[in-house]
């Protein structure tokens, strides 16, 4: 469920018409619903109760500080994969003891900054990283709390580019060597083992791969405890998918996921950490864009809109589907037409949808891309020297710009010309 609905024929974010936001900030723009973000976070939190748990929002899915502030104030932890994301979480007021640091390429400088600022744990991805973290922590005279990210070799049956739990993927240490590497971690100075971490991929629409991986993790926790390690935390990663279409087929709900976690792991005595991103923020956001031209070709009709692949890269990168709807609802009886919906960038890949059914559209009309709150603005760029677009948050009957559109002068001023030119 989200809070984007038609009211008297106008698409609204909560109680605010999208057309009012467009008039105020221009198009294209991202719009997030505070009520939807809140509801989705609380669904996860409640699904794990009464188990000891921490829901850590995956900052990579949406790193706007206002979004992080809203979730942090609800009690969310944060899962970060760079020191930039860590600093965003801290800027949002999230304390270090609720931040976990994941990612395969942590640098010694990032490790030092996180240790100085406070960190719940490092989810260590490799033996070289473990050695580097030991050296940094020892030089500072502190202990770094760690889990090892263990690759369970479970195929999540998701998109090739977002699958992370197979033995050929770059993430984690092989489960076959986990006990050996944990023994090494226990012997290193500056390292404190606190748990085990895993993550098998994103946009999973079936609980079976999760259960297979969690069953393997259960066996590993029992073996590590038998080896003398203190395993108090079990970080299960994220990955639960969202419905990108309005079809009747929907991924499992957080409640179903929580019931499975309790059944498989509930008696281990571990604090459970999960790292959802997409399911919290995905359907809490829309991208709104305006039709620039309607172009007739020999075999199809194009809608050329003012959003482009630099604003929303998912269709070009993953072949991803986003439902696209008019901001002004079509009158009853109006027949839809098939359109190719494309942006203005000079690449054929700048195509959002092909032969998508929409009511007749004309220049100036607004359309909205559903399910754009995750991996939307956060993956945008200034390709073709197009300024980053605004992000807006709605709460009830009011809205605020939470990232402004830079001017062309501001964008160009970041470049500098060397004196010898």
C-alpha cells in the first residue's frame, strides 16, 4: 500500500495534488510520501517482534538526509556502504551504535573515520579487509566490532546484476572457509567478533532462497559457537522485493518474512538485524515528468518527456518496469493508446517503456512513474549536463523541497579551468 491516490481526478501524494508540486518546483521531480515511508518501516519492525532486532535501512536505496531523519526518528538503524553514506546517516541524527558498515571496498581512511565517529559493527567482506581493519583499530588503540559477511552460495533467482549470494559473486567469504577465517579474526588485535552477516541479493519475490540461506547460517552459528566464538548478532541482509506492477501477484509481505525468520532462527538467541531498502522506500516515491512532444513515427507513437535516463536509470540499466500513469485521471470511456515513452538524451537506451498503454497525451501533460523511491534519485547523474532534479517530501497536506534543483551556473561552476589554459 502507498499514499498516492487519485482524488477528484487528480493524482495526489497524501493530501497534496502532484500538479501543485509541479507548478511550484517544475518538472521533472521526485516525490516521497512520509506516511508511506513510516508505514513500511513499522511493518518490518512489527514483523520481527518480539525477537530482539534492529531494522537497518539500506541507505544505498535512498540517501536523502530527510528520508534518513524520518526513519531514524522512528528507531531505524542504517546500513551504509561508504563513508559518505555514514556521514549522511550521522547528519540525520542517527547514532553510531545504530549504523552498520557494509561494502566490499572499505578503505583504511573510511575505517578510521567510522571508528572515530562510532559504529555498531563492520560487516567485513574479505580477509584483506579484516587485516586492514585490525591494523587501523590497533593503531587507534580500540577494538572494531565485526561480523564476517558469509557467502552461502544460494541463488536468489533475481536479476543478474543484483544477485550477491552465489559463490561466483564478489561479496563475502565462502561459507566453506568461514570457520577458518573466524579463527583468524579472533586472533587478530583490534578485532572483536560479535556476529555473522549475509545478504543474497535484491528484489526477491520468493521466501524460499531466504530460508535456504538462513538455514545454512543457523548451522554456521552453531558451529562457530562450538568453536568458542561469541555470536550475539545475525545480520540477514535485505532483499525482499516490491510489486513494480499493479498486478495481483505480489511478493511476500514483511509479516510473512518475519514469521519465517522466527521459525528458522527464533531459538538461536541472536539479535536479528535486517537491511531492507527497496521495500521501505520503493513504493514511497514517484517520479513526475512532463510531456514535451508527441511524435508520430511510421509504426508507433512516441511521448518525449522531460525526465531522462540520467534521472531514472533503472529501465536502461536493468530493463526494469515502472508503472506509468497520468497525473490527471482519464475520463471514463477514454480508450488508451500504445506509446513508447522516451527521454531527451541522445541515446536509444533513454527509453522508459515501449508500447505502454496510456490515455491520449499531449504536450504539457504530466505523467508519474510509480515505485521510484528506491534506486531512483540516488543513482541519478548529470549526464548530458542535465542538472539533478528536485526531491520533495509530502506529509499530510504540505510538502517541502528536500533537495533543490541546482542552476546551470551552479553546475558549471564546479568545474575549473587550469591557469595554463
